[in-house]
C-alpha cells in the first residue's frame, strides 16, 4: 500500500511519521517558500500554539530584564564584549517568562529580533533540525529590502538543499554572513539600537543532547556571529554546562544565574499579592472571601514552598483561580489543609517533576539518596559520606544527579568548601516525592526507607573510623533523627546485634558528639527488649561489648582522683543521700503541652576537664571522651538502664575483679572533692574550732528547697547543667560527707584530711559570715572519723 501524505504527516502501514523539513518537496518552490517551510512557526514568540505564553508579571524581574537589555545594547561594561549570554537556573524559576518578556520589550523599542522557543513535547520544536530555518525566517522578515534578504535568498537559490546541510553550514550561510555584511556596511562592530537580538529559550528541551552541544559550538565558532548578541536560556544540565565550561566558549559568553541576588522572593510576593487581589475583585465567588484573605501566615507558607521559583506560585494561582470553586477552599487544598477531591492542585508542576525524574540514570538509587537527604536535611551530610554509607562508588552521586540539576543541585558546603552537599532547589519537590498520589512510581516512602538508612549508618559506623573534614559530627547526631518513629525491621535487629561496638568506640570515642549516637543506640536496644523479650539477647550482647571497652579505660580512671570522682558521680544516683541534691530539669516539647522532667545529681562542671589524667594548661574545658559518653547517658536517660547495669556489675566483687568499686575508689573520689573545693574561686581559710557545736541538721540555701528528705533544685531547659561556685561548694561538701565513711586508706587523702583540720577554705556570705556552717561541721566529724580509723589523728 503506497504511503499517504497529509500536510506534514506521512502515513505508511498504520504508522504516523512527522516530516520536519518539507522545504524541498517541490522543486518549483521559490526561495522564500522554501525558507518559510523550513521554519517551525510553533517556536515563534507570538505563535498561536504559545497562546498565553508565560511572561513576567508587571514590576517583577526588573533587575534581570534591565541587565539583559544593557548587555544586548552594549551598556554592561566588561560583558559587552561577550556575544552570548547564558541565562540559567533550575526548573520553574521563570527563564521562559524572562525570555518572552525580553522579546516583547525589545520589539517595543524597535530592536530586530529572532527567537526559538524549544518544547520537548512539540515534535516541531523539540530538535535542532528547524532551528536555523526558524531563526533565518525571522531575520529575513526583520530586514526587508536589505542585503540581508538578498544574500539569504541567493544562498537558497545556489543550494536548493541547503536545509539538509549541517546547522553550522546553515547558520553561516543564512544568518551569520548576511548579517555580517549588512552590519559591516553600517561601520559598527556592534549595532546601536535599533539592532538585533537572537533569543533561544529552553535549549535543555532539545531532546537530542548531542544537538544541544552542537548548537552552542555553532553559535560560538563563527567569527561573523561575534557581533550578534545571542541570549540562551536553559537549565544547567550536564551537556550544556560542559559546553559553556569549555575553552572554546570561555571568552565568548557571560552568565546570568537566576538566584537570590535578584530578590526573587519579593517578586513572587508581589505576584501573589496582585493575583489574589484580582481574584478577590473578579471571581464569581468573591463574596465568600474576606478582605484579609489570604492572611500573612498563608502567604508566608506559599513563599517558603515556592523556594524562589515562579512555577509553584503560578500553579497555585491557576488552581485557586478556578471559577468553579471557592478560592479560599482551593488554597487550603493546595496547602493540604483540606482534601482536594481528586482535582490535583499541582498537575502541571507534577508533570514537570515526573519528566525530569524520567531522565535519571538509576531512579531507584536517586530516590534512596533523596530519602536519606530528606531525613538528614537539618544536618546535611556531604555527598562523599552518603556514598560510603550507602556503599556507592566514589563520585556516583555526581553521575546519578547530573541530569537532575533542574531540581537538585550539588553545592560546596558553606563551612567546608571541600565538602559538597545535595541541595533540593524546590521545597515543593520534596512534597511531590513523599506524596504517592502525585509522584506514583517515583514515590519516596520515608517510613519504609528510614530503617534501611539506619541499617546503613550502623554498618558504616562499625566498619570505618571518622575522616578528616567530613560530615562525621552530622552522622553521629543524625542517627537519633533517623531512629525517631522508625519501625523495627528484621534487618534493623540484625544490624543492632552485629554492630561492632568496640571498633566503634575505639575510633569514634575521641570524636565530638559521639554520645549523640551511643545514647539513642542504647535506647533502641532497650526498645527491642521491651517490645519483644526474646530480643533481650541483643541488648545483653551490646552491653557486654561496651563494658569490655570500658575495662580498657578503668585503670586510667581509678589512677586519677579527678577522673575517679567524675566516674563515681556519673555511675551513682546520689540523690538518695540527704546531703546530695536532686536536680530537676524541666522539658516542654514543642509538640506537646505536657511538661516532662529529668532528675539527676551531677552538675556538668563537676565532670573533670582532665584529659588523659592531666589538667589542660590552656584552661580549656575539655571532657574525657569516655566520661562524656557516660555523662550524656546518665543525664538524658535517667534512670539509665545501661548505667544501672554497669553500676551493678562494678559493685559485684565476683565480676569486675580488680576494677570493682570499693574503698580505694571512694578514697580517690574523696580526694578529688577536696581538690575541687580548693579550686572554687579561692575561698578564705577558716579554722574548725571557731564553729558552734549545735547547728541543726543542714544549712539553708536560698534558691533550693528541702522536700521529703531530699534537696531539690529546678533548673531551666535553657541551662547547660553547670552551677556557680557557691552551689558547687554546697554540693561537693555533701559528696565528701557521703564518700568519707566508705573510703579506704589513701595516704594522699589522709594528708588532705590532716591539712583540712588545720585550715579549710570557706566562701563568705554577702553579710560577711562564712557559708554553710552545718555541712562543714558534719564534714569535720567525718574527717575525724576517717582519721581515727587509720590512727592518723
């Protein structure tokens, strides 16, 4: 059956084929007719197919438009020598609107103009085959009865098949050479207005990626073309960015990035305000709208979700402005404040995101990485660390996201430029991905991915050590965020059991914030035991490994009085002794009206600043890393299941052997208390025999209260858990009274007790007397009893 021809469509064997270049179908066609047939009218700026094309809202994008106009007219200083301007930005930032508005502004001022608007869904303008013909046709009509027309027609007459040649040949013969001859006759290297401007919009929507690079090579390679300003608007996709980065184009172009420098948020706010005012004035259901609609909170939410991209705001306005619905209800549906009844608010935006994701090389890996990023977005993790955690090859993220730069960029870290971070350009892109109704096959199920990411983090931390200049701190802190609300999978249980605790502590304990991982990890172990008693072996296994690691450090703790004191304060809840206060920290979570609290007894600045048994000479308060882990377990998980287990273990003479907590350990801790008192702002020396014998049970302390046999003190959530000298003095006196009856013989402690009998440092009250006489008298009695036990009075 012979093929049928209908217009530009050939029908053969039931298949439809677009004939994109019918210019030579008739040998009798005139050159002008061939030129017209070589053009793609749909790509014109004023094509009927582009009815209601996007353009800039009045009084918005003014700075960008002025910048382009100054460049096109040679008024922009050093960029005037650049014949090509690359206007680039992510999807939906308004590039096409700027290109359209630029065209209209130029025409209003008499500038000659040729434009091509690519569109990947239009078969007449999603390729390069009709690009030159379309531009040439517009150039031809812009210069009537000039050498431009004469030379163009002559080129077509000399070569009737010119539109079958390479675009390089077409551009040179039909555009560059004719314009060069004409402009040279005006004796000007760059024409003054009225001049000419060529605009190519949406180069990234040319579906043949090699053609994208070929177009740029052609435009930059012609000597003739260097006097013709060419504006190219596109997303910064890989092939296009690579071409502009090449040496060939380095000196021929300038770049204009659509970023926050041009105050896009203010422009979007103006656009939304004017659009909503128009709706309130003209909408059929305007009587239901209050004068204050939408309120400032709703407007701020829209601005945040726009992320500087006009496409989100335009989608909202189009959806809200439907004449068949109440605008206020539609706005609430767009913000997920009410059901949308099947009429999706962001169908256009979703189509854009779907199209972009379809270009991904491995969308499954992309979604896995994005799930990690969304959970960790408040503590961004470098791409290199994500690659190691997810067991991807080095540099794989760059490859996976090279075609997704329209929605996800890879940027240098603001704190460490050598680290590169993922940056989701559109806040609405995350909304799209986590909503299965919108993203469908690209849906990112956060709850399903969370335990997978937890497993990957644990495997990474128990297999590798921290790396210099990497996101180590973020990983440690974010483990708790990944753990929050996570379901417990079989894989997560196995990872918890297999976690190499000793390896982790060996390499990570000296690192800052290591307790931010250990604390939620032990919380996870406890959760496993509570939810299923048959999983208790996991907790017991990891407790054993952690204690084994601690044993490697206990000798160091016991050998130093400051570290011994810190360890004793952490391990024992001393609020049970009447002289040791119960410190109550109140919490009021943002998501709850119920106030919770933590009870503990160890002020943060009583934990020794000693490192490796030495006091830092520079006075910097640095905690021993192992003590820091134990302290945070103690402080935030009171009552601590793990520390209770460790305390029971260390108090059992049959289990820890030489590291059992006994009289020697108490003696070291008591010696640390004496030294701590001496360091508290050098209080004045005082002799004991000046004290009265009948003083009562305990001292009065202004801001604390004695209730039910315990001292209690409320501390605000904003406090770091530290106390002033007078408060510490009061607390340490109580510790000494508690420790001394339990102490064994220690010559250094005996010497300190003998010295303290003669003179003891005491702070003064604001009235001039010495503070806390009752506690000091009870301490004196305990000193006498301790010395008497070893005949050292």
